[in-house]
């Protein structure tokens, strides 16, 4: 049983204090006024065996979850390629980051900020060391954001290749094979000695991403500035919030409002969003109680520091006996990152994209001792391998029959810029 120790008023953590920790996951839940950070490992489920298909990976994960996680904090990830354990799907390209398909861990220490108050949650034997780590996490915040000592030059994707792929996918849409598909591309850089702690602190301060995450697993790091929630789970109630449709923010308030209104009225953006809603409704229907699935909010425009986004909210009461792993299994991968029909779109994604998504388009999340869970969609995310110096940033957009490939390229570039702008700052 964990003990909770109050840490007083806390404005944020200094992530550089995590330098010696080989496993941690931080998640922000802005609409819940909550930040949580799980550090160290007491127990874990890690699975990367891609030969296990059609639900075996998820069956084993659920067995571990039901045996070990009840009444505990648990943090973790699902890579996009976990889809191969759910359907008859493959991923042809290699993942240079080598993320496991599924990794969830019960941490030694949980640091939480709720309503501005800080807490350490730890088992009695871990309290003393946890308080020393808390002191470093708290007291170094007054130092401010350091500057990155290693510069990195990002290589832009091949635009001509992207346009060829996009036009091919549009032909598949026009002949009726699919209705919508999420198509992604990758920015790369090499930066041996790059400091992910400094970068995350800097970008988090600038972006104020509502569902941000910072994750380390050995030599792998994910610096996630996600504006999108994948799933919120309160026992018996599941909520998903697919996001489709983007406009840049503008410093002039009148022009900024015009852009938001333009997004709200855009026929193409609304069609993208509504198709993602249909996929999400179908996914949730697999675990819903007879009362069915409800669309609580359709095509709402939410404004963040760098962009306006179109978001819908779908919710369902779940059937008796359904748990959080069952809901994740029914809905994964996130509807906004696949297409419609979902399985056909995922097959075409793997054929068209020249890279393996890995953790991108997957999820980072946590569950608390009361069983409340929150998982984001891994987008606006820099991936880094400290042993090779490889940096990766993937972005994407949805293609429908109304899409213009050149404008889709511009949308992907805007999303990349919404993250990278804060590195140069």
C-alpha cells in the first residue's frame, strides 16, 4: 500500500533531475488540472514479440493487469504496431527506435500535481529516497530553462515522394477502396549528445500542450506535445476525442478569430472529423452497454498556443465486466490516426509510408489506484535514441476525396513547425 506525502505548492518539475532514471513517464491532463510522473519500476509488462497476433498480446497484457495493477498506479505505452496483435496486419519497415509494442510499469515513485498541490505516492520503503528525488525535481525549477548545448539540423522529408504517395492514396479513395486515410511523413536529424530534458522543458513551456507526455525507456525517449486525448476511462464510462482539422494561430486577434471560424465551417475538415467520429463510434460499440454510444460534441474548435484544432467527443457506458484494457483493445489504434474503413486504411498506410510509425500514432497513459485512466495520442512528438543520436518527428494529415496533396503537405509542415519553433527559441 502506498503512502502519500504532501509536497506543498508546486508549479512544475525540473525534468533534468531525472537524468539518472532509466524509466519514467510524465503525463499532463490539462482539463483535469493534473500532472503525474511515474519513476522507476517495481513491476512491468513488456511485449515486443510480433509473431503473436490476433489478440494474444492483449490477452497476456490483460492477465498481467488484472493480477498486478488493481489498486495501484500504472504507467505505459502502446506503439502503433500493437495493431498487429489485434488484426491480421503487418508492419514491413523496421523501427530504428525499437519501441516495444506494449510496455506498462508499476513505478517506485509517483509524483503528482493536482490543483497546484504536489504529492509523492510511494510504498513505505521508498519514501526516503522519493523525497530526495522530489527535492531535486522541485528546487531546480527556479533555475529556469537551460539552453541546448547541441544543435540539430532537421532534414525535411522528400516532398515529391509524399505527393506521389498522396495522389496514389487519393486514387484508392476515388475508386471506393477507402473513404479516408491518415498519411504521415518523417523529419530526421542526427544529434549525438542532445539533451532531451532541456528540449522537453523548453517545448513544454512554449507549447502548453494539454496532453503532453515525456517518456524514457532505456536509451529511447519520447518528447510528446500532444493536443489530443485518445481515451479517458472512469470505471464503466469510456470517452474518446478524435481530432481532425487544423489552422495556425495568428497574432492579430481578428485574423485569429477568422481562422478559427474558417476551420469550423470548412467542409473538407468537417468531413474528415465526422469520418473519424464514425470509426470511434464503431470501436466503442464493441464494448458499450445496450444504451449505446453518444456523440457528446461534434466538430468543436479548440484553440491552443500554436494551432486551432477541430475535436469531437464520443462517450459510452460500458457493458458489465468490461475493463480499461478491453476498451483500449476495442479502440486501438486511435481513430484519427487510421482511416475508414479502419483495417483497410491501416493496410494501405503500411504500403504507402516509407517508415515504421513505432510509438508515433500510439498512446502514452496512466491509471490511478481508483481505476481512472487517461491515454493521449502520440502526435507532435520528438523521438530520440541517446545511443545513436537519431531524432525523429513524424506528422500527418487525413486524405479524403476533397483533399489537395499540396495543402496536405502544408498541414504536415505546420504541425512540425508547431513543435520545432520552440527548440529554436
